[in-house]
């Protein structure tokens, strides 16, 4: 399956403002590109990439006084399969986890494992370890939190989402991630494109999406507490401990996002 | 100056419990060793090290049922000088910061930059940028928070410390770090040994200490919001975004710290 | 299966001489340790480890005037299985290889791909790509080179081994690695312990051994051009482009190896 | 000073041929960009970058049957100063070198330290250590080798250049690097743009250039055995152990370079 994906984003600022953006395809998908992948800046200011400690492509650019438009449009090959269900993927004992996976058991800005540990154990301690336990956590988060864009708040954490029972896709992800970590299941936050391939058309402007990975049976597996059903066509952009590590843009000074359009659709060759 | 440093720590558990420890000398001090550096486990269970993403040495070990003692005792060369004051170290524009420094501007588990940003700008926006601004932040944190071991709490964040005005050295560090990051000054959390060399003997059991680094004038500089005075003989163990990244021990299951002795003293050859 | 492994090595020098050693267990085997792994230096001088760019543990130590003994003795769990034969492991097109594998297609100190390319294509161009081609290369190297300790020479390269038809295990490895790379099959040099488990006892003092990995079917696979038969109980110490990257010891100044004993044997719990 | 730099390179192939290219600005110069830096492929095939183990930007692309043109054109800020001479930069004892510098003391494909060690010590053992010794090595290489494009050969090593006394800029660099390493002075190979800023115009088509860095006094310093005089306007593209690690293009299959134009000139804003 071919998926054509991209965005147009317009930022306005009064003074030149440095920005860090994670608006590239994740390197793990580089080999799937069938057209060039290129971020176009308008005006055509200098812009460069580096890799962060999680392997994400970070773009540094200074939004000039007056504003900047960033655009991207590319086509990737995708296997077209829904998220895999591997019901027999085992939960590893902590001592068996690879060294570089351990960090995804720790707390982070939006995932206060220390505050949700008791809750997690009381809710999921009796559920069989492994895939079933993760699914129970995802079911819980999916049902516990009411979705609504009006509930979005940059400071909202997993604990807040748990208490307030309201949020957007990133809050669903943070809550489920935190509960997984509390149960000693490594979990990392993912952000990227997710269109409506294979589902009924959604009557809302397209946005980026947040989901998460858990480490079971020697591999990372996708879960999505917002939708809680296998989906087709996730195009990863960045992953990390939580939304802090994977913010689409971080501006160091005031900047307004005045235009925002995302697309991701199946296309024919 | 030679400093002899080390610890004895005893953990007790009912069942075998995996542990991740950051109880080694930081690699940046390896060349200063004048005796071997070796963590001794008793009983003599398997134990191995890896490097985390921040360059810290992490030790993995399973505390056997019954318990485990970890000990270390080594001597390092030190220049014997107090923390440097570089009053003319400039604050970099964000766009001039090296790529790998940017992460130390972001929020983290105990450093909610998003919640303290307004406070930071109202308090320090008028202070000249650079060393003077950092010193103003450190003065503020030092005076705003009352020290007391009874105020320690694992979930306490910079925001909590700001609100409650009470804490231990890690809370002083988290508050000052967060305020620095809000002002676009990169700041990272440090943990290590700090004895009473050059000051009046302290009548309290020795403990590990927390301080922080800020990035000014193209280099990292030590600040200490708890003591707020240049000190001699800091022996770094780990650094990271905050106390999450540098926890001396993280146990994945219940474990009790039943013995704890730290030493760090000037010695003669 | 449990394997007890280690060494005693004695170096003598007239003046203090810095050394870099790769005499540790490779980190990929850390989880298999059932006893502590510790390099003991006598006299007990300072010694520290770092990780090189290939993920090997490198030890830095200064051999004091008079000399130094390094010893190690540890037990690891091993699956006890002979090297796997995966006859259907496919050869990847170069454009499908992961980024970090490409370096193992390039030339290196002892692997002059530029000088052996024509030979490789004329010998193996007609052999089906994949496992069969690698096995043909290994068969060739195994038969082309006559083994003999007297043929060892530090400057000997794959080209030299090809021309002279004589060498030791590292020369077999270098020749086979080079031919694989010429055929666009990534190959990396390995060094470690290899005892006589599962074969007739060898009537010669035990030594470290050299073999190599090739990348086929999305994974690295062990091949051994010296022995050319699946073996049991390889305990990896280091891997890299060739013997330069994985030298057991590199001394920066004159030093004599005056004692050398290696052991690696199956033991019972 | 502003320098406008870039190239047009045309490759022709009969069948689609994978290529790895190091044709980007080195990341250490990213902050100096005053226009966008972008490799343009014609036809506009997919192309992506990764970072190699030395921190160079590597570009992966498949040259389609028929051929491919790669072009680049950008402007960078430069201090306009000639290569620094730091005559008092000390030579470090090997034990004092940083861990990640040690690799630049080892042999590599084109730098056979093992074969040139005796020569190096007999020629330079009596020269005072440090800058003076490096300069003596550079003087030697500069005078020992006769420059001529007709002497270029892909398999030519430092040893060959020493024996044949003929070569191109990469051979000058390899010989000087090897002699430095033999004397325990870390040296790394550099490739990039070097125009005729500040010198008399050169009556030859412009090419990329090779020079090298040595590690003295806690920092890397530029030396150039081909020109042996401080020059203005080096624009680094890649660095590594030798020309293997920094090849401008490596094609995995036959490809002809049928067009080649490089430019690098001072421009006014």
C-alpha cells in the first residue's frame, strides 16, 4: 500500500524565534520512502537536522520575524496491515530486559509512575502478566478517559488525566504508559500520522496522532489507548519517554500556530 | 589533593529483586583514580555495568532474597579548588546552543517548566542574562526553600518545592534547574559526593549530595542551590535531566535500605 | 551448559607503559554471567573501562615498571548448541541493509577489499547469493590457507594471506571477511574464547580464537574459516572491522607478554 | 567572510546501483549556514541521510539505470582566518588522552602504523614532542612525496606513498597521519572544500581536498601535508580514520563519474 502524507504549518512571530521541530519521518521508515522526503521552509531560511538521544530527527530553524511556513509531502510504502496482536507475547522479568529498555520503566514529565503505582497494582496486579495485562490497561485508559479537544492542556499529566477523566490522544497514551511502567512493562510514547484508512471517514480535520509501544516478548508492540482497536497506516515521526521528548515543535519564545493542515491518505502508485 | 570516597549500603528484600544502581564514579573522573574503583557485592552475586544515554555508569544486579551489601572505597585526585565563579560567562541565544544541550531546556519529571515559566520570567526577566541571572535564580531557590530532611518526598517536584517552600538538596536543585530552563538556560541535575573539606565539620551523618550544572559561555558550570557557596571536593557520580535519571538505586519490587554509610574525606598520599 | 572461562596474562616492561585491553566479556553476554566478572590486576593499580564505537569494553591501565598481571575467571550460562546453520538466510540487496551495517562492507587495515574484489567476483560470482555463497567463501579460505602458528605476523593482511596461503585463525578470518565484503555481504571480525567442548581434546595450549559474523536474512550469523565446522561454546569478547579494532591488548611502548594462560571449559553447576 | 560552496556530480550506470555518499556539510558547520543546504537529486529519487559512527552525514540513494546528478549549492559564514598555529600545544601522554581519541592512534586501511613505526621513530624520535614534532612530520611528508594527479590509485596506502614518493593530497595526508600515529599522536583524516581564498588563483579545475587533524593540547588542530602552509576557508565535509571512512561516494556496483564540478569561493553578502 502507498500512503501519501505531509503537512503545512504556519507559524507567526513578532521577533525571530528559535524552534526545534520533530516534523520528519522517523528514520526507521526511511527505507519505505518512494518519493523524496523534504521539509520546505517558506521563506527559504537555513534549517538543519540532528538526531536526538532517542534516534528522532530534530530540525532546528529560526522562525523569522513575520513568520514561517513548514511543508512536507511524501509517499511511503506500507504493508497495509493493521497493528499486530501477539497475544502470547510474554512479559519479561525486569532482570531480563535489555539495558537500553530500562529507561522506559522510569517516570517522566507527564508519566508520574510514583503517583500511580498503587493504583496500577490494585487494578492490574491480578491480571495475567504479558499481553493480557497491557490490554487490560489499555481498556481501562480507553474507558476511564473521555475524549474531547476542549480537554487538552499542555501541563496535563497521566495523573491529571486519571483524576480528571478527560483528555486527548496524548493523555490516553500518557495514562496507559504510566500504568504499564508501574507494572514493570516498558512503554514509550509515539507520535505520527494516522489517517482513516480501513475505517469509516472521520468528519474532522486531520491531526497528528499519539500512541505508544510496549516491550513484550523481546520486541516493541503498538498499542493505542485512544482508539483501542488495531489500525492501518501509522507513519511514525518520533518516539521517546513522553510528549516532552516528541513535541512536534518547541519554540523558545512566543509563536502562534496560525495554519495547520495534515494529510495522510492511501494513494495508488 | 587526594580524596578517599566510598559507601556501604545494605538492602534487604524477601524475594530476589532486580536493581539498577548509579553508584559508580562518573566516567569524567576515571582519569583521576589513584586506586582501583570497584563495587563489591556481598554476597558476591553477578553484577554488570552499562552506560545510559547520558553517559552515566549504571549497574545491574539482582538483590538476592535475604539481602545484599554494596560497598565501594577508592581514592581520587582532585584539584582542591572551590567551584569556579566565571562571572562573565555569557548566556547563549537558544539558536547558538549545541544540539545535544537542547534537551536540558525541556521539562522533565521533577522540573515542570510549563508550570513555572511565568513565575520565572516575572522574577528574573529583568536580571541581566548570563551568570548574574543564574546566580539570582540560585539565590532565590536558596532563600525560598527551607531545608529539612523531614521534608523529603519521592514525588516532590520543583513546582511542589516552590509552593511548599520546604525540601532537601534535590528539591533545591530541581527548583533552580526548572527556573533556569524557563529562562532558556540549559541546566542538568548532578549527584555525587560532597564532604566538608574546607568548611567547618558538619555534625550529621554524611550523605550523597545533589547540585546542578548550567551551560553558559560554551561550558557547563557547577551551581549548588542548597549551599549557595563555592565548595571543594565534589566527586560526580551521575548527571541527567533530574533525579529520575540519576537515582542512586531503583529497585523493581520492595527493598529496604537498612544500612547506609557514605564517606568522602581528604587524605594524605 | 555452564562454561568457566578466564585467563592469566603477565606483561613486563622497563618503564610505565599505557595499555588498552579488550579482555572483558562482550556486553551481549552480560546477562549470561552466573558469577561475577572482574579483571584482577596485580599489583592492584587503577584500571577503568569504557565502551568503544563498536560496543566493546575497553580497559585502560598503565603497566607499571616491572610488570603487571591481569587475570579473569568467571562462569557463564551457554545454550550449549553448535553454531546455527540457517541455509535459507537470504543475502540482502545493499540498498536494503540497515545503515549501521554498511561499515562492514568497507575496507579496513587487514581487509583490502579493493585488492581482492576481482578475485572474489571471479571465484564466487556464479555461486548462488546468500548462505551458500558465504559457505563457498569459507570453504575456499579454509582450504586455501595452511594453518601454522609460525605463519603469524602482525602486519599480515587478507591479501597477504591470500598470496602466501599460510596463516593463523585471524588470517583465515580476514581473508573470508574480505571476500564476503567484496561480494557485498557485510562481515565483521570477532574474537573470544573457544574451547574444545564437543570435539576431541586438542593437544595444544589454549588460546583466544578469531571468527567472524556475516549479515544475512536480517541477522548476524557466525562463521569460522579456521575450523569450518559448527562449534559449541564461543564466548565473545570483542567485534569490529578487523583485528585492529579488537586487539586483546595494545601497548603504547615496549612490553613483553611473558605469561599467558587461557581456560574455557564446561563445568557442572 | 561568506563562502559559497557546492558541486554538481553526474554518475552513469547501466543498472540501478546503490550508493553511499558523504557529500554534505559536516554537522560541526551547520550553525554557519546562511542559506539552506540541500542535496538535489536529478531525477528526483528518494534519498535519505544517516549519521555514521564518526558523526558524518551519510546519504543513501540508488542511482537509477541511466544515471543520476547530485548537486549542492550553499553559503556558509567563515571566520576567514588561516589555519591556527599553536606552537605551544603539548603532546599528551597516551594515558592522558580521552577515551574516544584512542582510535585515532590505531592502524587503518591506508595507514599501516605497524609498517612505518620504525621509520617514524628513527626520523622523529629526536624531535621535541608536540607541535614541533607534528610540523616535522608534515614537512617530511610534504617534501618526500611528489604531487601529481597521475599518481592517484585507489589502493595506495601510506606505506606505498612512502615507498613510491608520489601521490595526491590524500596520500600526503595518509603518510603524515600514519607517522603521527606511530609517534603516539592521534591523527584523523579530513575531507572537504578548499578553494584559493588568500592565495594566487590556481589554474586547475577545483576538486575536493584532503587534510588532517592532530590532537595536541586538548584539542584538534588542522594540518595539511599537501600544501604545508596555513590556508583560509576549509569547509569540512567528513572525517574519520582515513579515506575509507570518508569516501565522497561508495557505489556498490559499476558506476561512472561522468561529470564533476566543485566550487568554493568568497562571496559578498
